[in-house]
C-alpha cells in the first residue's frame, strides 16, 4: 500500500506543480487573466501542503520555480516564488496542522511580509535597484500625464492648482504609509488565498474550519493601547522634529485604525442582521465605508467604543 500512496502523491505533486507553472505564466503573459492569477497562483502549493507533507510541497515548488525560470527568466521566477511561493508553503503547512484560521492567516501574512522585505533587500543590495524609487518615479510620471490631461480638458487656474496639490499630497502620503500598505497587503493576500484554498478543499472532501460569523468579530481591548502608542509616536515626532518617529506613528495609527474600522463594521453588520436588513443593503454599507471618509470615520469610532462598551454583549 505504501508504494501506491507514494506514487499517487508524486503524480498529484507533479500535476499541481504543472498547474502552478501555468498560473505563473498566465500572470506574466496574459494581462486580463493575470489580474486574477497574480494573487491566487499559490493555491496549488497550499493544496499540496494540506494533502501531503512539507518536503513534497517544497520539491514541487522548486521544480515549478525552475521551469518558470527557464521559460520567463530567473529573476522573474525568484521574485514570484520568493514572495507568493513562500506564502503557499506556509499556508499549506499551517492548514495541514489544523491551526485556527486566524493563526493560519497571521502566519501567512508574516511570511509574506518577510518575503517582501527579502525581495527588497535582494533588489537593493544585489542588483543595485531601489524598487520603491522606481515605483514612485512611475507614479510621478503618471501625475504629470494626469495634469497634462486636465490642461487639455480646459482645466486651468486655481482648479488645476488644487488638483495638482491633492495629487502631490497623495504622493507624499503614499511614501509615509508604505509600511502600513505592506502589512495590510500581506494580510489581505494571506486571507484571500486561505479562503480560496479552503473552498477548493471542501469540494475535494476535505473540511477545514472557517472564521466565526463576521458579526461576532471582536478585537482585544489592548488594540486601543496600540492605537494610542501610534498617536504618541506621531506627537513625539512632531514635537522633536524626528521624521522617523512621525512615520512610525502614522503607520501604527493607520494599521490599528483600519482594524478598529473593521470592528466597527462588524458591529454595524450585527445590528443590520438583528434588524433583518437585506444582505444587499449590508454590502452597500460595506462598500460605502471604504469610499466615503465620513462613513469610515464613524465606524472607526464605533469600533473603538465597542472595545469598552461591548455594544453586542459578546463578553457576557
């Protein structure tokens, strides 16, 4: 029986490695399909990690990386597999050990963040290229193109100056909040790949526990201390003139503010469910939360106050 299982495992590993290669090549060469596969191509690696062991997952990942390197270039393969490939290995191993969903996503996010930092260091110190400056240079060029478009549309004077100032402010804000974007982006990628992998595993007959209902999500009260710490760093940076402290404060505040906004949205979802409002309306509120600043600010404060007043009575 053992040889048969071993043969089946190798065949499945080869199939999933081939599928990984197809997804990676689609990400590189097919712009429309690549928008989807660029985020989810680690899923075959996750499935392999859940159904088999880590060593077989690593072997399949390395083989897939070599093939992609041959077909698309070694630098492309390294950048892809050092990033999302590691995420797939970590998620697969964590799910195989039946860790709780939030632990799986947390470990995946940490692995993704470390991979991003390693890729940045590799690009900066080995290749001599600063990817952040390259990105901001492209963004600056796009700002110039946007301003030229506004001028061709007949927008001039104060209106054009206001638009230019807003775009410049967005550029500055992006530089300040880049660490926060990396943390949140890593968490989102880990979450999406976990959810898709769990859904596919269910179709394959492998059950895995999911998150508790969104209306019951609740952060520990210590989150308020994290937000307060960010505020302290920001104020200290302004007072002392140290930009590093200011940047740390802005990023810490932004991360905890987003977390509290999500908690506020969970509180709102709870009461919308209690009032039996249509799911479409609840989805609309969710969308408006991220589109209209006033909505987001209100839900942030609801999430913050919920830490102490427990509006949903979940701690009883």
